[in-house]
């Protein structure tokens, strides 16, 4: 099982990777360390994760909250958010060079089973990470499995028919544990 803190971090990771409809929240933090989130609905979440050093912005001081999160960025978030032991050896990806900024994070995310590469030997680090991949990554890395009927759990999603077969167990497990919510 996983701790409440790990679940909270998982939810925060998913929040940073998923575009959701804006919700207006009052922030207790008047001014953010990032130059482009002061009126953003997610400011309190972004600032909280930045204070915990789980996420960081770009060198120009921005966070770019409306920009999709890439697979490399998600790997970096996972590396900062979770402390897990390797469950498999690292794998060299032909599109991640030895000097690539996120190389160590990608190695960590792969070796701890949070993320996998593609069958052609690539990782595709600059590709935006789809919501379903982020959810499956968290479920895989935390090694959680669904309990009971996967299909009945997924019925709560209006787009359940669009969930790829490989992702159904991970999405169901994360949903049952309130990591992924509709």
C-alpha cells in the first residue's frame, strides 16, 4: 500500500500534468515566485509543490502553467516526488543522449517502473504526456492494482471507451484509491 503523503504527491503530480477546467481559488500566497501564475487558478498548488521542491520553473522565472507537460518533465516531477527502489535496470533510450537534462530523471522513472519507453527503443521525452499515461505511471510506480471489476470502476468516466486496454487496470486502481478522479 502507500502512505497518505505518497497519495497526496501522486495527486499533485497528476494535477501538474493534467489540464482541468478552471476553478477560481483564493490563494493564501499573494505573490508567487513564478512570473506567470499570479492570477492562475492553480497558483496555490504550483507554489506548494515548488516549496517542496517537487517542481521548478524555467530559467526565465516562468512556470508556463498552460503549456503541456512533457514526458521528460513528468519524469523529473516523479524523481522529485517519490523515493522508490529500482525494480528493473535502467534502459538506454536512443532518443535520450548522455547529456540530456532529464536523463537521470528518465532513468529513475524507468527503473522504478513509473514510466516505460516505446517498443521502438525511444522514450519520446519532448512529447506531451497524455492524462492516461500520467495516471498509469503513478499506478505502476506505486505498484497498485485494481480491486474488483475494472470495467465497472471506469464507468464513472464519460470517456471510458477511449481508455486504451493497456491503461484500464492502472486507471481503475488509481480511481479506486482517489488518485485519479472524474
